[in-house]
């Protein structure tokens, strides 16, 4: 099919076609009528192959051209050759576009491509996570309608992108997002966004850490100091009191160690090392491990434990999910009176996939529910009890689930029990 078209060959073929008609017409004295008939036949012949060409181009599903003689074979073969080249170019462009998208998904920052009129063209997963976008469903929508923030709308309308803009995430109030916009092509722009929450919160976290830890360490240190003063004169200390002093000091030491461990967990959650989409989490296997640990923890209280686990894997950070699930299960065992019933569930719902822990314990008064996830907050009756924790467990749960674009839901009725649950979005479910 890679042939060179020859005008001389085409004229020669035309002459060879007309020559018999010219000779016969001249011989029998009907030159012009017979020549007209030959030319009319030639026109019909060309029209026939023209119709075949149209049918092939617009109706046929095959790439191979129909067979044709003469000059039409050059036309058919030339079009076929152009189509093959176009097909190769499309495949090459598709591979290039796929590589670009793969590279964009690997970026540690959110990326959005939009037109000069603000219409969304493409976004990576991190941009969907930060701004609540749904691509390709939102393709063509104006970016100012999708990211609803007054400062961003003004920033976008001015078209002056020399300076960066920092706004809170539309879907996660705890995140501060720095936005930079750069021209991408003649009429397109690239928006790059990164999480700067840690930078802005650093000083606040330091002050909060000093204040809270000072308060929480004051009581155990006071106890330790009192007993140490008493032990300065061991000969005047009865053996029973000495034994109690050692036990209490060990208990307070364990409490301080647990406090430090949980603070370190919270600190790590404030500075996640990678994105939640990078890893697959086998949640059923994780819950099987937690179930074994729960049975060991439950040996004294003898609760009726029930685990209902669906075989659903997700994308996320296993360490954060383990901390969240473990804290909720441990709290249910710790605060439910002996012989209670506790149900742990992991199932798919209409909104995504849900983890829940339900107990039939004494419940929590309504006035405490809004503050349960605050750091170091504890219900008064549990603050000094033997079962009282550090007040950081639910803070850890809240931070862990927020890193997965979820919220902790707490419902409780005094005297009937409590339910702690969080629902992860469909986008994190491994298909």
C-alpha cells in the first residue's frame, strides 16, 4: 500500500480505456455518440467507487478499505494509511496521557487542571480528598462553584497568581490548604495545593502540650513526691504502708508512661508520613488480631463479645485505623459493667463502610457527648477512678478517622448503653 501516485500512469490508463471506443466509433461513423457513452460509463464507474468510499468512511466498522481498481485503489490505500498513522498517534497520546496521570497521582501535592473560564478538566485523588471534588463527575463545572470559599473566588477572578493563597479545606475544617496557580498551556491552568496545617499549628501545639501535660503530670508527681518523702525515714514506716506506697508509685509511674505513649501517638498523627491512598489495609485480618486482644482484656469482666466482620479491604493507614479501633474496643470493655454485651461491626453501608462498637453499659450523659473527643477530657466520675484513663483515647480516634476523611459519631443513652462509629467513604474501599 506504500505506492507512489503517477499522473502519467493515470493518463495512460484513461487513454487505454477510451482507445477501443474511439477506434470503433471512427470505424462505424458513430465517434461522438460512442465516446459520450464511454465517458458516461466512466463517470458511473467513478460514482460507484465514490459511494463505496463514503460507505466505508461513515458506515463500515472495519479499518481495512474495500478493494478497488485504478486510481481509486490509490485513494483507498492513502486514506487507510492516514487512518493507521492517526490511530498510532492516538495510542501514543493515550499512553502519554496515562503516564501523566500516573505521575500526577504520585505527587505529594493535590493537582487540578482547569480552563481559563474556570471549568474543571482533571484532578488527582489528593485534590478530591482536600476539596471534596468528584472527577470525572465534576468535569466541566466551574471551579469556584466546587470550591466554595470567598477568598478563593476573589483570588480566581482576579487572575493574579503571583502569591499563594491559604484557605481551610471545604470538607475538612481541621486542614489549612496552601494554593498556587500556574499557567499550564494557552488557555489552561494548573492548581497545586498542599497541606500547611502543621506549619500553622506548630506553636499552638507546643503551648497546648506544655499546659496539658503539666496539668496531667501534677497529680502523679505529687503522689510520688509524698511517698518519697515518707520513705526518707523507712524505719518509721510500717511494712503494710511501705508495700502500699510501692504499689501506688508503680501505678502512678505506669499512668505517666501511658500518658507519654498516647501523646506520642497523637503527635505522629498530627504529622502523617504518607497519604492514605498509598496502602491497602486488610481490615478483617486486623480485626481478628484485635478480637484476640479483646478476649484477653475481657478475662476479668466476662463480657459477651460479638464481632461481625465483612470481608472488605480499604485504602488507608493501618497504624491509624488500628489505634482508632483498638481504643473504641478497649473503652467499651473498660467502662461496661461486668457481664455486659459488646458488639463490634465492620460492614458496607450506603454511604461507604462503617466500623462501630456498641455496648449496653451505663451510658454517657448528653452534656458530655460534645466534649468527649477533647484532649484530656474525662467524665468527672471517672477522673479519679481506678478505671479512668488519660483522656486521650477518643482524641486519638478522632484524629485517626479524620485522616481518612471520616468523622467519629457518638450516640449514648444513660442506662441503656453507647455506640461509637465512623464511616469511611466509598473512595477508600478497594474494589
